[in-house]
C-alpha cells in the first residue's frame, strides 16, 4: 500500500491506495480517503486492512462473475465463496512467519499424501506417513511399495506448492514419473489396456491415449481464461480419470493435477479424505455417465471444508 496526494478543486487530499493485479493481467487501484496527512504508514495500513481485504474480495468476485463461465451446481454465491477463500488464504500465508509457512505446508504434505494414498488402498497410518516424510525413515512391517508411494509424494507436493506442475504432456508424465519412482519401471503413457476395479468403465486404449490426452490438454488451454478455475479443475479431473492414461497411479496423479490447476491460479490446494472415498468414486462414476454435477458439488465441498478445517484452524492456533 502507498499514500497518494491529490489536489481536488484546489484542496489537498491524501489517499491510502493499493494496486491489484487481476487474473487477466490488468491492474486496478483500491483507494481509501484519509481524514488528514498520515504520520505513520504502518499504523494507517493496519487500521484500514479489513477495508482493503473486503474491497479485494469484491474485485476478484466481480472479475470472476464477469469473465468466467460457470454452471449448476455452482451459483453466484458459490463463486463469491470461492473467491473470498482465495483472498483469505493469500493473507493467511502472507501473515505467517517463515517457519510457520514451512510447518503449514509440511502438515499439508503429510495430510494430502496420507489421504490420497489411503484412497488407493495404502495401509500406512497418518503417523506412519509423518515418520516417512518428516523423518525420512521407513516403518517396520510395512510394504516397501507403500513407503515409496509416500516418499515420492513429498517431491510432487513440493512441485505443486511452487506452481511447477504444468498441464502438458511433459508436465503430467513428470508427475507420474516422480510418484512411481522405485515402484514402476515403465515410464510414459500405458502400453497395455487397464481397467478400473469395481467399475464397468472402458478406459482409453493405449493406442488412443496420446490423442485423448492431447484433446484434454488442448481443451484446458482453450478454456483456462473462460471457465472458472474450480469448474475447470473438476472437469479436467473427471476427464483425466476416464482416460486413465497410465498403467498405475492414475488416481494419485489425477488429484495432483486437480490441485495444480487450482494452485497455478492462486487458489489453495484441497484434500479429499479417505472417509469420503465412496462418495468420491460415485461422483467420478456419474461423470463417466456424462453427469458432472455430483463431481462439481463434491469438489466444491472439499475446497470449502479443507479451508475451514485445515488452513483456518492452523491459523487460529498459530
């Protein structure tokens, strides 16, 4: 924030101002007129902080409603909630000390890894995952594959949080290669047909995977500035899981990509809990049947609940 001095009809006025960069790259200014010439900028900024946060939320909500397409079950109120969370998350991270930011993201890494792997049947407990990731130790009596699934996820989460996961053939294959280190020698898209256990869905045959992934990536590129990022992430996720481009690890890669689309546009990453596995799989099944409403509704709720029950709670106690 900065102080601006202007003369209006011969009289001098002082304004507290802040420049905002919108998702399309354009900048706007938020202004607050001051009663007198400020003596201490930091005190003035602190006094009017909530005013500027409120105005920033409104600016991003207005931008989203005007520039992004969204559909049922997303409503205007949902878009406002999504954008408000985006701004609040930014200020939470900004306010934390360096050591607290590291701690917050370490906790996210452990929780996200535990829940994502557990959805796929990994038997490591939350405590086990914390030991493997935080202390770089193995857990006696556990399958070595489950240990590597956990270790590998840390590297992928680091890329995610640094906005280094790109939605491209190279970027997607890179994520898969990372999470399958020391587990699967085969790299790249699948060479043999695969199935989703418990589902009648026919995944893309190997000879069609590159074509189908190209169509998905092109769709993402063409719609990134048109469709609201949350809806974009959900549809991409459902489509990716339907293609099932890899021999193994599709679910875990898909959840990384879902979050990458959000994080790359400065939205907080979300966690899908293993307790919601059945509901999650039902939503994916509905997507396969050409109904995306359950999956959009499910991911919206996970976005809101992750913010409430993870980020807000951490900030409250710190």
